[in-house]
């Protein structure tokens, strides 16, 4: 079942009743001129079990502890945004799998050679998907990128990822010749930041469901980063987000303001079509396949992470 992604960009009262998320609008609730029947009809309810991601993107949202408890119990990722409407925090369950202790032990005890091999697989998949996006969306020559993908060594010791990234971003937005990919740089970086934050939440949710610690990465190891493993595993999925954002930007070059229309398009990310195991699948489901395969690599049941291909 595809879980729903909810984004609250306007003031709202969020509570829970009978395992249903109850959504009320303060503008309606506090308007004494409206009849009670209208106020009742304006209340929306959604089953908690149907929700996969909740984005809280307004300073005037009131949410009860019961809502947070039930969302987390159902392995929902809750994202909080700042005044600039960019995600700054994420809530995930502490326990998301019945055999979590055993699986985490395998993860913690993973050998360095294994992690280097897993990172090699990750970067190969990322570069190949980046090449596919450039070829399809920008008509750019990508034989060099495909060659670099075959030259990735264990642990990507020659940093082919960086070489591919330079070429990739130089050709990503042809209408912006001096485009620089950076969180703090000019638009459309704001679209990329938002899209990657949604992807990060999806991957972190999948890792927790697979009984893994999102903090302990196979390559990323920044001591200030609580989602190192999520940042590792999301790499081959980034090109899917890029492709989606290329389409948005090409049809709406003025994206300086991250308005509700743009956000509504970005919130389609969990249901983007991807190809994994030679089958089409929604991105959120594909991520679960990837994280489950990673867990099997840690436990010795498999030797390869299953990533999507473009």
C-alpha cells in the first residue's frame, strides 16, 4: 500500500480520534459567524495507518502529543520546516522492527571491506542514473560518465563521484550557465533542497522499518549528522528527484519563491515511478526494497544492494 504524504502549509489544529488524524482549520473554528453544521463539515479525517510522511510547514500549526505518538507508532516520518519553508528536523520511531537488536548488531559489526564494497555499488548506481537523466532530459553526451561508472573502485578511492558530479551539474540547467549546486546558493537550489529532504525522510523511514540505524553510515561519518546512512543510501535515488525538478523548472523557471503549487509538485516524490528489480514501482516502495537488501548484506544473506535503474 502506498502511504500518503501530507503537507500542512496553512494554520491547522491536528488531533487524533479513533486512530484517525483529525484536521481542523482555525479560521473556521474561530469564526463565530459560521453555523456549527458548516464547522463540522469542514473537519477532515484521515486514517493514521495510511500516512507515511507529514510535513509541518507553518508556524501556526497546533499538534497534540497523541498525534505524534500514533504517527511514530505507525512508522511515519514527521518533518518540521523553518520560517523559510525548508525542512530542518525529522521525527522517526526508535523501534521499527521486531528483530531490531540483532539487525543493528550486524550493522555495527560490518567490516570495513564490506562497507567499501557497498559504497562502490552505491556510487556506480548513482553515476549511471545521473547519466541516464542527462541523456534523457538534456540530450547531453554521457559516454564519459558511463566510463567513470566502470572505473569506480572499492570505497570509490579515486572519488569518481566528485568527477561525475562536476560534469553533471555543469549540464543540469543549461539556461543557467553558471549554476552551482549548493544548499545556500540561488534557485533552483531551493527546489533541490526541498526534494532531497523529502527523499531523505523516505529513506530514513525505510531504514528504520528494516531495523537499521540511520545514523551509522557506510561512507558518510560526520559526527554532527544523525542520518549518515540515509544520506548514503539515497544517493542513487537523487537523479530521480533531479529529473522531477528539471521538469518542474523547465515549465516554471521563476522558482525563487517556494509556493504551495511548487511544493505540491515536490510532494509527489514518494509516488514517482522507478524501475527496480526490472519492475516499475513507486519510489517509496522501491526504497523499502533497497533498505531490506542492505540489511541482508549486513547479515551475510546477500552481497549486493538492490538499487533502482533508469
